[in-house]
């Protein structure tokens, strides 16, 4: 799992040979674009995308495009959108912090991890 740039790096790991070493990948307000020359093959473990609806850095269109890529590849994923939450909504103490979205996204991650450890 990763936050912001770390979330983008997490998706890089999911597309790489490291995917076989994990039972899932999660990204919090992370970059979602797939670099040129890379793609999803559909064999990656489940993905969890936790995103702010008011994020202007990575837009809702970016989320939709990402979901379309995953659908086309046949990946299992969940994308949660937190209304009103800006980019970096989990950064405690910042002016972007959104307690509701932070708590909800953490609960989703916890459930996701629980599902992965019971598989």
C-alpha cells in the first residue's frame, strides 16, 4: 500500500513481477496513470483505490480511465471515492486533511487486508 507518490509506486509494483509476491495492492490518493509501454495483464492480485472526490491533481476522469483499463484487462479492483475530499486527504494536520475520508479509507484498507489474510 502507498500514499500519493507511494500509491503510484504501489501500482508499479502491481504491474511488475512483484505482483506474485503480494495478495493485494492499495493506493491512497495515488497517481493512477499507466506509463507508456506498461499495461495490466489481468493476473495481478486485487487492487484497492481510495480517492478523494475533490482531488484536482488526479481527477475523477483519471479514476474512470483507470477503472476502464482494469476492466479491459479483467482485473479485480475496488475504487472508493470520498466526496469533498481533496488530494492528500490523509495528511493529518494539513489544510487538506479530511477526517471522515481518512477514517473511511483506513477502515476499507483494514477490511481489504483482512480479506487478503483469510484467502
